[in-house]
C-alpha cells in the first residue's frame, strides 16, 4: 500500500475500536463505517461512496449523528463500566472522549525554552500553551524531526506533567537540599526526568520489574543528561525485594494499572478489557504499596499514581494506605484529562509518621 492508503486504513481501524461496545449486532464492515462517521468532522471519500447520506451529516453535532445511527445511551455502549468510575469523572463526557485521539503534549526542559519556542515559531506550527513549559500540539506532529528529544523536550501528557505540580505541593523537599528518592515503578523514566528538572539535587534510585524497560530508561536518561542514579530490577509485589536502604525522603509509585485513563490513545483496550482485571490490579497495587512504604524514613513522602479512572484503583487504594499501612494523607487529586484532550490520572501523597 501507499502511505495514503495506510493512513486511511489505520483511521478506519481506530474508528472501529473507538466505538467500544457500541453496535454489537452489526457486521464489522458496518461498524467501521459507523466509526468513521462518528469519529470525524470532515467529509470522507469512503462514506461518500458507501454512505452518502451519512457523509452529508458528518459535521453535525454528535447527538444528531447518534440519532442517525439509532444508538440510544451511547455513552454506556462505548464505556459500559460507569459504575466503577472515580468520583469526579463525568460519565458521558468521558465516554464520548474516546471518539477522538488525544492531543500531543510536550514539556520544555529547563534552559531550552528560547530555543524550543524559536523552532515552533520558525516552523509556524500550530501550538498552544497550557502551563509554563507545557505545549499542546496536534497529535500527528513529528516532534522528533524538529527537537532533540529528552534533551530539549520530553513528550509527556498534560496530566502527567501536572503530577510535578502535585509533588511540589507536598513540601517534601527544600531547594538545593539533597532529596533521596526511589522511583519504584519507573517505566520509561518520565516521572524521574520531571523530578530531576524540579529538583536537580535529587539522589535518584529507579526500579522496574522489566529489565528491558530499564535498558530503555538508561538510553533515555543518557539523552536527558541524567548520570547520577542507581537502577535495579525488582518484583515489588514480593516482600523484601526493594533496595538495601530504608530511609528515603520520597518514594514515587506510578503503579501498574488498567490504564483506563489512556484508552483514548489505545482504543483497542476499550474493546478487549475484562472488568475482572480491575480487582486484580487493585490487589497488585496494594501489595506493591505495602512492600515499598516501609522504605520511607519518618516524615518521608509517598506519591501514589495511576493512569486509571476506576475508583477501586484510585480512592480505594488511597483509603487502604491510610487504614492499613498507617501513612497520613496529605493530598489526593483526580486529573480529569478529557476536557483538555489529554489522559486522566489519579495521585495521592502520604507522609510516614
């Protein structure tokens, strides 16, 4: 196929998955066409050929398009687990957000503001400031062709960037004071780079259950200029699998979760998700937090993070951390990203008494 055909096929497939559990009784071909109709606002050659009446209404409001298709209570059809949602998630708005690809967000790293802004202006890219250092771009923007990734900018969702502001509110550190930190579910290292930019004096330890991820993290840290850190592989659902030290000022636990706050980017997950996984993730999250909390020094702070919209992974675990582990809640916040075409996340901060 040529690039144009590949792009069109990709759009058709994503449109199919974005409907979630809508139209279970129609053929895959009809569901693809319905997805193209609901997920787009500009006329489609495909619809013009196969569904010309739909194509005439493609720019109509979503409610009118749903009426054309005869879909009732579409929000429940797209996302059928509304009873599991955290408080603060608006059911219909969240469900309908899956019909559109979230935007691309970059964070400008300290010292590179003038250079990055200059490139944006010279290329006349469409962009929007959401916060200092946070820029929104169309989701197909090829930032890797313009910027030195991880050195000048970090590709990081808007809600994820707000975790930095959330951590600052904990008061866990003082400027220029060494901060002994363990990013215990480090993944690709985005939170660690953010933490380093907020507090360059951080004394950083990172871990993950996947050695391949830590190898990718090593490459990314080198690009970002992070050199003074330690890393190790660990299954933190198993007791006594943490580092030898027990006196951390800050532990960041961006735990494994359903990822339900990011399904706008991976709509296939919306279709294939098994709701029984919510309880499995909750149990895993509680094991991890129970095992890592003991590594905090007195007065140390735990930051609990998910990219989930499910209450059992969010508020329930936050309540458990207080009730069973005995950490004191400092703050918790649900980051509803869908009004900003961003991911949704949850964070809680707790202090060891």
